[in-house]
């Protein structure tokens, strides 16, 4: 038998982010295209009181921020809203829909930024149709995404400084105007509304809320923070407070220096402020800063969205074709193409305000679930040093999100249709995956996917074997065949081979160092019925044992059955085989974990997986590499290291 071995000692994420760096990262997530592009749209709803919707949006976002700050302390993993929904409700379909809604919001946010790129900021340099510019920009972003983008805290810091500099320049212009008596400060308190004032303020708040989005992404930094339970809530609240304060001053300056009617008709409202001021700031320079801010928002959202599609496909939730990776670039081209096509369609058919409102609507649904999850999980104890929100905060957060999601805020019907269409796409993808999996399984059962074990066609393959069995150190002996069937007493303790039958089999090997003694790591691994609590919380929803068979319930409700072949305490080795429910379907699977000592109070965790068909080795290798990294994180976090 010939084999192919893929060695991958996967390092874990480095815990290098200090509290100060976390603050800048959160601030960079919040600052972006919203304030640069939508201020004029908000002025259309409220007139000169542009600052009021920003103040209301900040307060409402802060309520939801308390829920995120508490939940990230209880569940310190970079999984976000889907993890919290899973922990609270244990409904696989809800968990999937929350994750897909976050994905859809990333796509609509990218389309929003692309439309903003094609507005008056770019017109300072070149004149071109907005839709054409948006489509070209999206395609260029997709090319950059496919080539691979190296992201780091330093790059984020530089972009944050550029974005913040542009906004502080507007604040400085406002301070100068007040000091010199220029502008009309009283105009900032004039509410111009076509209907009832409260409803006008709520309509403006929905758009201002778009500018506050991004704080929810901070929970994905938890695995890279030095002191996550202490520093992340501080950075979350600090970043939101700084961004909200800057937004208030910017909004006040806009109303003071520029008539709301001019702001309403402008695609570059902050550029209007620069031109109206007597401060000598080159308009092209400020336009370039604004373009950087908007482009960065689009690029990061597209990267996030394409990786979410890849991750769902790699987990087998949606068709696995989306999980294909370019060999050289290590980027998912089909996932990127899918996200790009959706973004182009949205940017070509939607307007700036409508796309931004769709993003807000989708995330309001997510935030409602997160706030509700925080209330449901109040019974769970808060770890020492972690933040605990007052009960009224997530309660008011849930109510406010529900209110802002209703048509009472004068939201256009096309926004609801657009959001509904994106969520319907999730159902289509799930259905497609079930159809594909069902056909594969039907072919497998009928023998069409591959020949029977002893067929002449199978015997003529260059390399192969008739069946494979594994040694069992316990009272019973098990064999797992290429047909995916297993038995205990029915199979003798032997190894069946056929010299005239060979098959290519992939053997994937991962090895990591865990900062725990071997006996502590082994205690977790040998507890085969507690994978969902001790080793992969969030990734596995539930576990049941029936003799030597372990059934894993995944977050989307899918069942995976494994045969526990051996639990050897002497050598700290666990051997198992997936016998049903593998995603993608496998002809053969056999794997083992072993815990070895590594210096003083450290361990080496070794994970070896053998599988067929060999063509799926790349996908399985990527998945197991991510899995062993998560295991290391969970093991070390559980020990407080």
C-alpha cells in the first residue's frame, strides 16, 4: 500500500494584543464608510439635527455591546453571534441562519461601500458612472482577495489612523468655525421632518446605526488577546465611545457649516464641509483619505464574507465546491466568486441608502438574537474577572433592535425584499447540499460511486487494498471496511490484505504543543462523551454514546457517527473511525490521537488521519489543521493559561 502524508505542525494564534492595541482595532472596525458617505442621507430625514440620530444609534449600539462583552467572557472563542445563539437555544437551523445573516450583511456592506466609492469623492479625480465604478472596484477587490491579503494589527493601525485623521480634521474645522464665529451653530438644532419628529429621528437612526457597526467583530480577537476577559470589554466600550464622540462632533460641524439641503444632495458630505471652510485643506487630499476609509471597509467585508462561505462549505453545511482552494495562493476562488457575483448584483441594482439600510436590518436581526442569548444564558456563571452586564441592558438592546427592524422607521419595502432574498438564498444552499449529499449517498449504496470491494474493475486499479482493519486493545476487535460498515465480534483480530489490490490512501498528520501536562490533556481526550463540553464547544452541539459508537450532533443538526476503537490509558492513545455522516462523504476513515510529554508540564498532541478518497486530502487537511488549533486553544483556556 502506498500513502501520502501531509505533515502540518499548526501553531496557535499568538496572544500578542495588548489592551491598547485592542482599543485601536475596535476603533478601526467601527470607523469606516458610514460617516463619510451617509451623513447627507441622514440630513434628508432630520435636517440640521444630524447629531441626534448618531447619539441615539450610539446609545442603542452600546446596549448590544454589553451583551457581546458578557458573552465573550463566558465563551472566549472567535465564533461570535452563531456561537452565542447555539449556546443559548441549541437550534442548529437558527445557528446556521445567524451565521449566514452575518455573511449577508458583509456582502451588502461591501456593495454599499462600492457605491460610495463611485460618488463625489472619486469625482475629485475622475468622472465616471457610479455603477461602472462600483463594479470595477468590486472586481479589483476580488482579485486582491484571491491573490491573498496579509492582515496584521500594524496594517489595521495605519488604516485606522488615516480614517481617524480625516474625521479629526473635520472636528478641527468645526472648532475653528466656532472660535472665529463662522457657520451657523443654531442650524444644528433645527429638526426638519416631513412626518412626526420621533419617526423622523428613528429613520435617521437606522442609517446612523450603519456607522456604528463593526463593534461586533471585536469578539473575533479574543483568541489573540493577552488578557481577553479584562481587556476586550474595555476596548469594546472604549472604541465605541471614541467613535461615537467623534461622530457627534463631525455631525454637528456638518450642520453648522453646510446647509442640510446641500448635504442631502451630495454623495460626499464631508467634502462639502472642507470646501465650505476657510481652513486651507486641499479637497483632493481629503477625498483621497475618504476613499481609503471607504475602500478599506469594502475590502475587509469582502474578505470576511468569502472566508465565511469557505468555512461553511468546509464544514459541509453548504455544497463543498465552495471550499476549493487555490494551491499556490491558498485562497478560496469559488467562494470569492460567489461573494463577488452577489456584491456586483446588489451594487448594480441598489442605491447607497437602501444598501446601507439592508446591512443594518440584517445585523439588527443578529443583534436581537445576541441580546436574547445573553438573557437566556444569565443562569450561566461568569468566570472570575469577566464582565457581567446589568440585566436591563441586553433586555433594552433586544427591544430596541426589534423596534428598529420594523417598518415604523419608514424603511423602504425593497430593503425587506432584498434582505428576504438573501436569507432565502441560505435555504437554497442548504437544500442544494442535502440534494448533493443524498445523490452521493444513493450512488454509494447502489455501487455507482465506486466498484464493489472485490470487483474486477477495482482490482485493476494501480494501488489498492480489499479492506482495512485496526488493532483493538480492548475486549472486542473492530474492523472498518471500505463500505463504511463495522462490526465487533463478527471480525477477527486480523489484518486482511490482497497483494493484487492496492489503493492510494492519504495520511494526514498534525502535531501541536499544548501548555498543559500530558495527564491533563489526556483526561480531556479520553472523555469521549464530553467532546461538546471539553474539547470542541460550539463546534459540536451534543454527544451520545451507545456502546463503542459515539454520535456527534453538529450545530446544523447533522449527525456524525464514530466507532471508538481504542482508549489506551497506558500510551495515552485514542483510536476512532467515522462510520456514518462524514462531510464530504468518505470511502474510508481511520484516525488516532496520542498525547506525548514535551518538557516541563507541556504536551505534544499528535493527530493522524487516514482517509479515502485521496483526492479529498487537501480539504480534510485544512479542516483538521483548524480543528487541532481550536483544541489547543480550548485546552489552554480551560486551564487559565
